[in-house]
C-alpha cells in the first residue's frame, strides 16, 4: 500500500516548471490556468495597486476596483489585522471604511463559525421562501456543474468559477441565487460546489453567504433581475442574449413566480 503513495514535489525553479509538472500528473485536465497567481510578492503587488477611493464608489460593479486579495487572506499570507494596520498608514478612516467593512464581514463569519462550529452546514433559521428545507434538491444538477444551463450569463459566471477559481462578490450572489431560488437546490449543495472551485474557498464566509442568499441567515431571499445585471454586470456579461429572458421582470413579478406560497404582503 505504502508503495502506491508518492510524495508530490513542492519546490520548483519557476512557475513554468510547476505548470509542466502538474500537466504531466493530470494529462486529461486541459482547463486553462487561472489568472490568479499565489505567493507573497503577488499579494504585496495587489496591495500596492489598491485604490480605496475608487473601491468605495464602484465595488459592486463587476468591473469595480475590488482587491482580489481573498485567496491570499484565505491561505494565511495576509492577516486581516495586518492589512488593517497597513491601510491605516496610507488612507484616512473615511476612505478605508468601505474596505474595512468587508473585512469585518469576514471576521464576523469567522467568529460565528468558531462560536458554533457544528452549525456551519445547518440552516441557521428556516427558509423565508414559502418552501421548507425538504423542498430543495440535495444534488447539483449536471447542467449547472458543467456550466451548460443554456442561460448565457449563468454559463458565463460558471465558466469563470471553473476556470478562474474566483468570482466577484456580486457574481457570487447572482450565481448562488440562481442555484437556490431559480433551481431550488439546497444552499449546502451550492456551498460545497463553490468550496471545490474557489481559490479563496473559506467555509465560514462561503456558507454564511450562501445562507444569506437562501434566507436561512437573513430576513428574505436574495434575488436579482435583468435590470440589476445590466447595471452592475453589463460590461462583462452578455446581458442582452435572449436566453437571459427569465430574469427580465420586476422584482415583484419574480418574487410571485419564485415564491408562490408567500403572501403578497410577505413578498413586499
Ligand atoms: C455565495 C458567496 C460565497 C462566498 N464565498 C467566499 C469564500 O469562500 N471565501 C471568501 O473569502 N469570501 C467568500 N465570499 C465573500 C466575497 O464574495 C469574497 O470575499 C470577495 O468577493 C473576494 O474578492 P475580493 O478579495 O476582491 O474582495 P474585496 O471587495 O476587495 O474585499 C476585501 C476582502 O474583504 C473580505 N470580504 C469582502 N466581501 C466579503 C463578504 N461579503 N463576506 C466576507 N468577506 C468579505 C475578503 O477577505 C476580501 O478579500 C462569498 C460571497 C458569496 C455571496
């Protein structure tokens, strides 16, 4: 048995040598490499490129000035406390507030997780969708796993997840909402799927965010429509494709369609 186990090489002369080594180990995996590159020097370069004034204005847009620091934080190259200290020397409190707020969300989810470690895969509350937990599928539909739903912008988002291992926060919200509310798949299933592919896969931030979308950790389900997509994602996703038509409605109409057992009062 022991002879079957092979120790993987972990030291390489350069990035290309590492790529060649893993290509040999996984010859059938022809997926392109993610644009995200690890290592401390890349993390420091990203910090030096931060523009927190622009971040405060446009972080919700898929083309916004987000940091893409999450994989470095997730893998322990940067601590939230150090980052906070470094930024405090460079920016006044009013400018760094929005960014620090996001780091605080991460800290909050981690504190939740360490206070209740066994709860991280359980519904914190019941769904506020008119459905109960047993109404949600326990397996990821194959078309979602493969990024072949036939809905242009959803497939574009899944492609980014599978090839880049990174999605903008708003893109994560759209995709999670589609999985849970349009396809009625349990949030745990979607959360597991994200954890497999995200380079910043972090059980606390990920699972509580999925629960927030699902409404088991928030007052109501998160949904979106095509107007919202056009506004925040129009420059990067093909929003005008006819297959996106299922999102082309008002929030009221979508809520009635997706959550038919809720009273109109609850939908509002
Ligand atoms: C469904 C879903 C799943 C998610 N899964 C993960 C995950 O597995 N790992 C993860 O680190 N984040 C997760 N997030 C939170 C957030 O989307 C990412 O942290 C953020 O998009 C990372 O990109 P960034 O570094 O450019 O963020 P920036 O906007 O530049 O934010 C700076 C840092 O703040 C933290 N942060 C930002 N937004 C959030 C947030 N909403 N919640 C918690 N921390 C935040 C991250 O550490 C991030 O690197 C998830 C969000 C959703 C909606």
